[in-house]
C-alpha cells in the first residue's frame, strides 16, 4: 500500500508538471493585452469564477492586491444578485472558467459590455463563449487532468494558479512595485517590520535615554550607565551634539588602569563612536551595529543632535531579526 500511495503521488505531480511546462510557450499578444489592460486601468480588477476556479480566483485576487493592483474576488453567482453593481466602466474583470460556458456568463458578459468594462478570460477552451467575448484570452488548457478518472480539476487548477501568478508578477514589475511597497500591504508581517520601521520608531527617549554632559565626572557617568542599563551613555556638549560614548567596557578599562572616578568622563570615554540617524531604516541601522560589533548606539537627528538611543534587543523585540 505504501508504494502504491507514493507512486500515485509521483504520477500526479509529474502529470501536473508536464502540463504546466507548456504554459510559457503560450504567452504572447493576448498575455500582453491582458497585462496592459490591468496596468492602464484606472479602476480595480475583479476576479470571478465558480467552483475550483473560484477558489483559485480568490488567491489570484489576493496576489494582485498585495502586489500593487487593487483587486477583489466576486463569486459569479453573487455577481448576478447585486455584486455586479461593484463594477465600474474603468474596471477590469478577469473571469476564470475552464469550459468557458458557465451559464452565469450569459448575463455577465452583456452587462460588462454595457458598462464598458474590459473582460479578460482565463479558460481552457479557446472557442468558448467566454473566450470569444473577451478582450484577451489566457490559455490554461491541459491535455489531461492528473485525476486517474480525468475528472477532478487538478492539472487545470495548477495551470490557472500559475498563469495568475505570471500575470500578477508581470504587472507588478512593470509598475516598479518594490519591497517597501509590498511591506506597506503587509505592515503586521516580518517584512513590514524589517522595511517600514525607522530607527526613531524603536529608539529609547526621555528618561530611558542615557546621557550626560562632557563636564560630568566618571562617577556620575557610571551612575547613569547603571540607571538605564543600556550598556552606554552618550556624552554631549552644551548643544547636545554627541562627542563620544561611555560604555561598560570603558568603565572596566578605566578602573583596571587605576583611573580616578572624579576625573572628567571625556578622559575615559570612547571619542566619536558610532551614531545612528533617527530617520534611517531600522534594518539598515541594525546591519551597521552588527558590522561594527556594537550592542548599542546613540541616535541623532539630521543636525547631529542627540534624540535617542537604541540597542540590539530593541530590534529583536520589534521582529527585526
């Protein structure tokens, strides 16, 4: 039984891969027309379908929406009971039907023509009513389904999904949609955390910001170091420009070397040091810290004035790994 199950699974995958391998050679003028219709549309893309086509259509609509194309899915039957009212002349409908003969099309197609909305077809029958009425046809035909009875949609649904992905990716790249655009559609995800967060979103401010003036003693700087627990204290001049940092390591080296706790902290601090820009991306700031092998750093504004401080733990807590 185990070998039978594995053989059936392998045969299914091989059949689906074989059918999918024919898709690239079908891309041509119709694909270009379909992509351009979406790119130049001033409205939205409505994806419609029934049954398995509808399930795949939901995923295609979601992919379009997350990659810069306003899009949503409408069940073909629901479209005939009010949802057609969502469609405007500037919109594009992508209708998925392998047979291209869904009875709902008899009412949907005339309605789209009256509105002036464009119709794109994703079908396996290039002479079907859907294909003949469409402004562009995407061919998802298969020679055989992977189902042993050749009945259950299998190879055809894989083709549908892949053609939808091809369309979405082509449109996305033509529009110059980038990582940050994608992150704005996924602000709660890991990518959103990496690309949308700026240093000023994560940095410590107010009482949590360790800072002393440059005329402070090593003792007072040590107390500030202990109070905040960040691992460093920013040493600033009267204008709050950072002149250096005083770290746990600086304190140990000062004490081991016999330094006086009443001496000015500028004698014990690390001069200059790494400062981060408040408006820079958090992921870029983290990379700087990792490269310089430091656990914390002061944050300054565009004028070099101290505005905050941050350590690696702040990045990790924000999901920037």
